[in-house]
């Protein structure tokens, strides 16, 4: 009597193919997770920051900005902006910044205020050329006391929002 094999030849081959594909998938996944292979669908998507809805056409009135030490600055690539350098909290929690983007600018501006630990206290949306924002609303509450902060102003291309440079300074956020 002849012994019948448990697996047919075709079944044995298909099992080997499945095993090979499984091993290949494990190796591929491990290389991806340790960073040796970048998959096109695994890259982080970049979303443009939203336009700041509180932006106002024009420039801040000088009599309003004097007490906030409003001054203008130029980034290394020639992009200009104006901003208050003495920051004060208001009773409603907002922070007066008077971030202005000149009408002849070729960039969007964005402002972030960070606490000493690097956490963002407040940030603006994109400010288009010819507009300014008076105040930023905080992301979270904090004590009404003088707080050292870092202010970052970012310039972004108006077409695709890629970085054109940034400006950073330290100041104290004053209580109201």
C-alpha cells in the first residue's frame, strides 16, 4: 500500500510563499520603524496655519502703541514687521502684541509666545500683508504675575507657507 503525503505539492509551495511573504513583511516593517525606509504614506502631513480672523487691515495707530514699546524689525532676508515689545495681559486674559505686517511684504507672519518651559501660551494665525493683530488669546490660564516669555515671529511664503525665517526675543509678560 502506498502512503499518501499529508500535503500536496501545490499546498507545500503555497505555504512556503506565504511564509516568505510574512518574513519579508516583518523585515520591511522593522526597517521602517527603525527609520531606514521612509514610506510615502508615512510622512507627516503639513497643514498650513489658519489665517488669523482677528487681523485688521491697516497699521496700528501710533497713540495706541506708544505704551507697549512698539517697534519695527527686519529679518535677515529683508522681511519687515512691527510688534509691541512690552507685553501686557489684559483683564480678559488676552495679550496685546500689535503684530503688523507691512502692505509691501511678501510673507505671512505668525507669532508665538512661550513660557520659560517652552510651552506655547498664545499664538496667532497667519497675518497677511497689509494687516495687523492687536491681541492674542491665551491657550490656557495662568497666574496674574510677571512672567518671563520668549516671543517668536515666523515669516512664511504666501504661496505654500514654507519658512522664510524667524525672529525671537525674550521679554517679560506683565500682569494687568
